[in-house]
């Protein structure tokens, strides 16, 4: 199980680690939340994240600077298949 979590963290860091969300703590929250969710995709958020993590994740999702574009731009720009 620890390998799945470590792999999920590496994936989340690769996909979301370069996101410019106006504060490095938001990017850190995005990476952490995405890793935990990716490690257990079959479970709902409240079963994956503890209460404080869940509140922080919902706060992050409600932040106006945290858009799909802001979160995904670094990943899309690095995707070698994008222009293929």
C-alpha cells in the first residue's frame, strides 16, 4: 500500500507541482490532496481525507485563483503528446 501512496505522490507532484495558484501553500495542498485521492480513487473524499484535509481541500476548490486552467497548465505544457 505504501508503494501506491508513494507513486500517487510522485504523480501528483509531476502533474500539479508547477501550478501557479497565487501561494505556494495552495499548490502544496493541491499536490497532497490529489495524491491521497489518487491512491484511493474508489473512495469518496471524506473517506480519503481527514476532517482538516477535507476542509482545506474544499477551501482550495472554492478559491477563485484555483481554476482548472491554473492547476493543469504545467501538466499540459509538459505533455509530449499534446502537439502530436
